[in-house]
C-alpha cells in the first residue's frame, strides 16, 4: 500500500490502530456515518454487472457512490480523503440470501437458535425482530466481504418472513434495509423415509404430499379472499394479513424446492396467482429453464460446494449448475443457504462463486451471482449490488482476487460510506495467542 | 390317442409310512404298506443323469427301485407317466418353515439405552448371541406355509429362526403333512449367523463393525470356555456355540461385500461358512470365488422400473437399472465360475415366481444341469443328507416331483409333488385327448358329435349342418361320461326329444372309443345312448387353410428359434450391460493398469527440500516415482503428458474421513469400543471415492465416529477405485484408533434420553481413560501369568487393542476441541508411558500449541469451521497456522464427503488466515497427513522411489479455479478428466438403453415398480445412525 499523507488521516480512525486499542465490546463498534468525501483511487473496480474498470476512481459522499470512472492522469486532488489503493480490487459488498445470520449463535445450543418457530403455517412470523446485531459470528462474515444479508426463518411449511439487513448496526431497527420483503415456503417433499432412526424403512411416496399442496392452495385462496375483502371482516387474521403483501407485490414468495417434479408442481400451482415467486434451492433447475424463463422465475441456488444429488449425476454438477443457468439466461444467485452452517459459513460465500468461475462462468459473471443478482432478486438493485453512480457506497477492497481463497484478503469495507472495523473475535484470539507465544503476527 | 391310466386324486388318508412308534393308536391299527410304480417317465435320478421311459417304484415312502426294466411289484399301484418328467424334489436351505413367528421388538427410540441382556437365565451377555436356540425344539408342521413350498417343488427344507447374530441351530425337515415327530430328518442340521442384531433390545452392537467384533469376541470366548477346566461361570450360550461348531455353518449376508467380511471372520477362526447371499454375487464374482464358500442364493429378480416419466427415471440409480438386467444372470455367472451354490425361495413374495425366475436364469445361460445340481444335489451334500435325499436311488426317501415336461420349459407345470411317499396334487395332468368326430345315438337319433379343443377342455358340439351346431357341455373324466345339451335348435326333432335339457350319464369302453349309458330326455323319459368314435373332425376348407398357414408359421417360428439358438452363441440376440467395478456409475469394466508416464514441463510441488520446481519432468514407472529432472527422455511405450503450465503434486491425503464406510460409523453404545474396526467395514462401492479422486485425493484415514471416548480402529485406504476393500487398504499405514473428547462423548447434544451412559462430563471422560488403561495393564499381567502357568486365558479384543496403544503398536487420533481436555489426554498418555499421535479437529489447539509441541502430538484441524456447537465457539481459522508456527505437525482434514474433494482449496485458507507460505500450506493436505499416518516414507511428496500417488492440476493446486486433470494411485490413473467426460457419455447411453428396455418390458405387460430416490448417507463424526 502506497501511503500518502492523506490516507494516514483515514487510517487513524480505522484499520491497524484500532487493533491495539481496547475494544468496548467483543464485537466491533458500529461505524459512524460518513462524514467527509472519500476517494478510492487506482484499484481495479469490479462493478458487479460484468464491467471492469482498471485504475479506477471512486468517489463516495453521504453514503453514496457519486462518481466511478477510469482515473485519468495522476492522483486527484480533492477536498476529501483520497485513498490510494492501486493494485487492489474493489467489489460491491456481497449479499447473502437465505441465511440465519444473527438468528443463530451456537448451532447446537437451543437457547441461541431463533430461526425455527413451531407450527406449520407461520406467514406472520418476522425474522427481523430476532436479528441479533451483537452476534460474535457476524463480524467474521463481513470481514470476508458480506455486507448485506437476508435473514430468513426456517422450518414448517410456511416459515415466516425474511428481511434484509446491513451487517453493521447497533440494533435491528438500525440494521434493517428492507423489512419483511419475503415469505418463505418450504415445499413439501414428494418422498418420505419410513421407519424411524433405529429401524429406517425405505423411501416411500409422501402420502401427505397432495394434502400439503392443497393446504398451501387453500391458504393462498383464503388469503387472497381475505386481502380483497378484509375491510368488511370483524376479526383480523394475522396469518392471512401477513400474506397480503404477496398479492400487492410488496412481498415475494420464496419457495424452497429442488426436485424437478416438485418445481413444476409449485410453478403450476402459483401460476394461478399474480404473485412474484422465487425458487430457493432448485438443484434440478437446469432441466426446466424454458419454463423458468417463460414464467420469469429466479433461482436462489444453494452452495456450489455440494455433492451431486444422485450417484450417477455428473460429478461436477453442483459446480457447473450456475453456468447452465447462466447460459439459459435465467436470473439466479449463489448462496451458502440455510443449512446447519447457514450462519457462520456465510463467510465463504465468495468462494462458492469462485468455484462457479472454475466451472464455466467468467470471474465477473461469478461476482454478479453474489452482488448484482441477489440485489435484483431481493428487489434492492436500485440502491445496491453494483458499483454505480447513485448507489450505496457499500463496497469492499481486497488485496487480491476475492473469489479465490488464496488471494482473498479484504482490507477495507464500507456500508453506505461508513468504513467498517473489520476486526472480529477470531482475529483477536489470533493476536492474543501470537502475543502469548511471542510469535510474529503476519496478519492482523 | 388315449393314454389310459387311473388318475389318483388327492389322497385323503395320511400315508403312515413311518409308524409313529411311540404313539398309542386310538381305534383299529391301520398301517398300510403303500407301493407305487411310476412307469414310462423321463426320470432324473440325479441332477446329471436322465433315464427315458423309466420306472420308479416306491414303497413306504422310500424308493424301492428306479430304472429301465424294473419289475413292477404285484401289489403296486401303477401310474403311467408317459410324456411326464420326474425329478427329485427340491431342497431349500434357507427358510423359517414351521417356526413360531418372530415378534417384532416394540422398543422405541425414546426408551433408555439397554446395556446388558434382559434375558433371564445363564445366557450370553449380549442377547443377539443365542446359539442355544434350537429350531427342532420349536418346530411344528405348518401345512399352510408348507403348501406354497411344496407347490414350488420343494420336498425338504432347512429351517431356522432368522433373528440375531448367532441364531442357533437349524433343523432339516420334510414338508410332508405328518406328525412333527415324523418329518424331522436331522434335528441339529446347521448353525446360523448373520450381521443383523435382530430383535435384541440391547444397544450393542449398533454398527456392522460392532457386529463383526462381537462375533470375533464370541469365538474367542467360546474357545476359552471350551478349554477352561475350572470354569468361573456357567454359560448356556457359549456351551451351545461350541456344540454347534461341527455342523455346517450358514451365514446370511446383506450384500457382496458382506460375503468378503464374513469369509474373513471365518478364515480367522478356521470356519468355512456357507453363505446365504443376496443375489448380487456376480458384481464381485472374482473376489467371491476366492472365498471358496458355497452359496445359497435367492432368485429374487427385481421388477423393471416404471420409467415412462423421465423425471422419475432419473432418480433410479445406475446400479439399480443394471441390476434389473443382470440379476437373472447371477446363477449362470456363479456356475461359470465353478462356485458351488444352491437356490432358496427366501425373499420371494410369491413362490410362484420361483419357477419363472429359474427359467429366466436358464435363459440367461445357466445350464440345466447346473440348475438341477443347485436345486437337488448341492443342498443335500451341504447338509450331508445325500444318503437320504438329492437323488432317486434305492433306499432314499421318496421325494420327487412329476412335471408336465422339462422343468426348465416356461410352460412346464408341476403336477404332483411326492414327499416321503405322500402325494400332493398340484395341477391337472394332461387329460386324455378325446378330439375327434363321433356318432351320438340317442332316442333313435344319430347325431354327429365333434370334439375339439385342448385335452381337459374339450369343446363338444353336435353338428346339425354347416351352419348350425348344438353346444354340448359336460365332463369326460376318469372313464366316466356326463353330457348335457339343449336340442331346441334341432327344430325337426324337438317333438321327439322334448323342449329342454337332455342329460346323458355313462361310461367309456374300448379305450375310450365307445361310450354308453342312460339318459333322461327333457320330458323325463329314460333312454339308452351310445357314442362311437368315427375319425378326425372334418374341417371346413377355409379353416384348413388357416391351420396350414398356422402350421407354416409354427415351422417358421421353429426355424427362427433354431436360428436364435445359433445366434445366441454369437451373442447377437440380446445385448446386456457389462459388470462394472464397482457396480455403480463411474465403475470401470477393464481394470486400469499402472503405466509408465512422463509428465513434461510441469511445475512440480516436491514437498521436499527442492521446493517448487518450475519446468520439470517427472517419470512414474512400476507404480513408483522413477525420475525427476529436466529433459527426461521418454522410452518407447511411455505415455507422455504435456504438463506445460500445469502443476504436479503428490496426492492429497485426508487424515479424517468418513466416506466409504458400510453401515455405521459409530459403535457408540459403550464408552469404549476399542475392539471394533472401520477396516472391517470399508465400502469400496462408494461413489465418493471417485468424486474425491477428481479432487486430487489419493488416500484417507477412514475414522470411527466420535460418539464415545474410546472409539474404534481406523481403516486407512488408498483410493484404488474399483478394487475390493481388502485391496484398497494402505498396507504400509500404521494401526490407528479413534478417541474422542467433549460434547459428543458426553452426549451433550443427544437429547434428554441420553443421560445415563458414563461419562456425562469431561471429568468422567478422563476416568474412562484411566480405568481402561489401568485394566489393560492388569490384563497384560494376567496374560503373561497365564502364559507362564499354561492356563487358559480369555483373550479380550478391547483390552488387546488398548494394550497395543500402551505398547506403542497402535496410535491414537483423537477428536478434540477445547484446551482443557486436550491437555488432559496428553497427561493421561504420559502417565501410561505413550504419546498421543494426533489430535483431530483440535480447534483450540492454538491455545496450547506449546504443550502440544512438547508432547510431540500432531494437529489435524478444520480450516475454518466453528460456531456449530458450544465447544467450538473459540475456534479460529488461524489455528492451523499457529500450530504450524509453533512446531506442531499440522494438517487440514475434511470429516466431510463434500469438503473431502476440495481439500486443495481448504489448504489455501492457511495462506488466507495467518499468512502461511503456499508451500507449507500445501503440505497441510499432503506430506503432513502422510507423516501423521506414518506413511511419509511411501507417499506425501514427489521423491524418487516413493509410490506414484500424484495429481496433475490444470492450475496452481490451491487456486479455486484449478481442476485435477489426472489422479494416479500407485501409478494407476484412476481419474482422468477426459476419460470422465467419455464415461459420462457412456453412462448416459447405458442408462438410456436400459430405460428403453424397461419401457419395452412395461409395454409387453411386465410388472414394474415405481422409482424411489435412494438417500445416500454421508457420515460425520457424531452420526449414530444404525446399520441394519
């Protein structure tokens, strides 16, 4: 890093110096709003829409990108802080969908799990109010570039409502970026395993599949009726009320489904309603790209770092699935997903995209799968997801290629112009014990 | 035309061929000497001996004579079997006939764990070991179950209770409908075993490896019990076990790999099992032949899948598709390989399918003689009852079937099954053919009576003229006649005959050519009647033409059949898939061989002092790395690989893997299960081996899970894809055992039902170790004392294993998370004078890296996992780097089938977190795990003389964009990216071919089954899924 006088000012309140200071809490203090203009100079800017600007100049003001262009001539003289980041890479902050960030702290400890409500139909349940801004896990995720996340309820047939948060905040109201933007539906499985743990039977057709399907249809019909005529209702139904957003399109319906036949079933059922649906999972989506395109249904893919569904599948099927959807012109994004590791493992989001780049996508296409594409699916692409003028100054700066573990090293990150403290509990422990052993710290 | 014999209809009296000597008789003594002579039959006296026009004479349930020119005893009832076949009745060695139905255990998961047997009495500690169960003491004739077996041609069966691991003795019985006392031919005929725990409510064994260990220990215990003079305990089970050892030992398995497992146990204890297989033996026939075992195989051939919907079809696995096609060839393949086998009806839902499937097996190349041998001869010899059964010879028991023709013809029916001289009527004989034109004289009218149709189903008509016929109904059976018809159509004579039905009753004479009797006209008048044969039925011209054409067709068909037969020899007739190794997608059909390969101009990561060499050549030959250098020359026949721009490394070694394990990764039912071994349950047929080869992995330690403080022994394998479990073992690797600490072993996350197994705290964990190692030391002394005094000594496999650890003959890799317990285990080891070899996971290792370094223990960690449970909240991704910097031998492992194929990427995280050099980071997944497993002399680096386990990468090996293009183990290329693409094409073609064939099957009216997805289970440390 070429250091000039100007950036030392900047560094004074960020980066290394803070590490030496005593923290007020074990999670970093949320950053203050952007005070002065910041100019990021000289880096390769990966816009997130496929475009790359070598030797770029990016100006941030009041939390927005007000200028992004190829730097002409030398270092600009500007009124604000000019940071020379030549040789480095700038990316839009990553956006993680379908996560349990802030809803889960220690996987096996029940008291720390707040993502699975009891009861099958919970459209009224809202994840945002359970979002824990003080999670020790979140700082480890954002120090790998994830700046926004959709926090998502799990379990049941209808799990509840998701919201989008920024990963640097004092409290959930502060964190909220788009509240209650979606309802998650876990589509019933077509097959069940009979027997129990000690005496597993074979796999059978789920006899309750049709029943579950009908219950979803009934709920949608009733909700539609309720939402149309609720003025005349004496009693308020919170569940149906919560679904009204689907019909006025203020909410999307996210459907967890993967097997091709089930996907076709979902699409057929939901075609009867004028609602916006998103398929989450969709491992067989490559088989029905025509249908997806015709119905304009985006796909939120789970991990590329996955095993093929079936033993005879191409061994690289999960790796190349993004490429198959890309070629078919489907809107899709890549996620870590909401499995047992759906919170802490979000820090590896960029590498899921990196693998897709190893299997057919260009690096910029791969980047889009975790920046502009998820923004579009969430409906927040007017403000985030790319490095474009007028959008939020939510971006990250890495020493090397951020999609590759061996070169990803994020040195700075901004959420709406606020520069984050990228320290986290794990880095603290690293320093603590390197100090104990008197070892030289190669990193901070 | 007429075959004349007396048809014996079902006998209603029990043939008391063997007097029930000890039973009093109520009434008049009625013992009969029954003699029968069966003449003019084609008789298979032996599986390989056929006599035409032979006679079989039986008396009192035994055979008196068989052959041509036999004198028929005067008192014998003669039965003419012209055109019929006689075979010895079949024998099934795998039934539960006549035994009480097993009550299913009503145990629920919510019930607390059961540690020792709840069976009252002086029995084995483990309820699944019950050799004391005697089938003969529980047997009772059951005509209902016997019926289906008899109808399928069986005359005698071996029956045992199909429950548990040591199941007790089987008894050999006749299927005749006699008193229980009379049908038992051999009371204790066999001893039975399996790997299935069955109805025992006990927790142990919860895994296949546990079942194997329990069998081993029981052999040892029984031997100790047998040789101990001053017994300290009386044990009914062990005594029974010993008593059964001289009998044929029959072992039921679940699949082909189980065969190898059972045989291995047999070899250890000098037992040759007869193995009851699953019908998939052909999938590993070479290895199975080497067992020298005899087999009892089912003829349960799967139905085709209903694959009309392509989305349904795609969930059917390759092995299921292929097995559908190849299963019927299993018997033929066994026979071709000179493997001794017999058939069982076991597994057939409907025994009617037995004949159908046997015919299928014969169509698929099983020679009739081999089939008969398997049905008749082999089972008799296996049970050593060939003096009584298995052939038709004088003095043997009269068990035989009468069939309509060659048994292996599709259309052939079993008419009768004689058991112990007792006749069972199964299907109608061919009836006499009364076809012809007759005159019927009744009430002074002469009618023309034409009889057509199949024998037994005559179509009788009175022909008035060309267009008018009167249908005649009735029966022609056993020389008697009963006819009736309505003469209303014959308007001319209705006055004479009356309006209504005319009924005629009577008898046959003159060989059936003349019938006569009395009849009653519609008006009630009694009349005489007579029928005389005149000749063949005259056919109308057009019908004749039709028949001619038919006949021609038949002829043509016959010609075609002949042609087909010759085509069969050329194997043009029907295409069948090939057996692949392993028998699933991506298996090979031709065993890949070690080649001589020269990689030119590669970037070589040597993992040696040479570091990373640019533009370097590497030659592999005879499975070893032969040369490293610049400008190496390729001799003739050397495969040259242009590796310009590519990277060559040694293969990745996964210190902690749970792939390729059959039925259970944990024997977590006791705090210590040191006696169990993953090496016993290696699953060579796991596609993850191939997937990981594609990720550059060449070897792995397959570890027991982490459910208990002292887990089980490891299986360390090389990824020799397609070879057998035994062949996959990394022979040079040191013996290892898995230990575990923390939440898993104290069952923190197992729910509220698991709060009773010791230990429940970290405090208890230490005491488990202290206790077990103390006992092991004492055991060592007792063993030495016993050896000195020459007294018998109970060898304890668990303590033997622990002793190996103390004596530094076996090494510990210990699942561990927090610093307190890690330090504890090091101190326990030090107290007993040994070192811990490896801490695996070791997520808080960085907190005590200095102590670890001092103890000399290695650390095999995750790159960045954390937060999934309480004991990992302080895990940091810098752990690997800190451990390394502090001088601890460090590696990254997967513990995960998915991550296992991306360990190269995981290594890069040591660069990302903590800033380790790339060269050292790469060793985290190659050389360092090799050192941990004590195999670094053989693998782990690119060094001349080491085994050629190498990977050619398209790019920097730790880059996320890189791909393993070729992966070699012992110089054999087990993965090649180009080859993989070809395999995918071939795989799709093969799937499509089979799917088309299944569609044809369905269109042809064949039965189908609905496709169901098969969940593939990927084990992790704390998996407690059961194994059955």
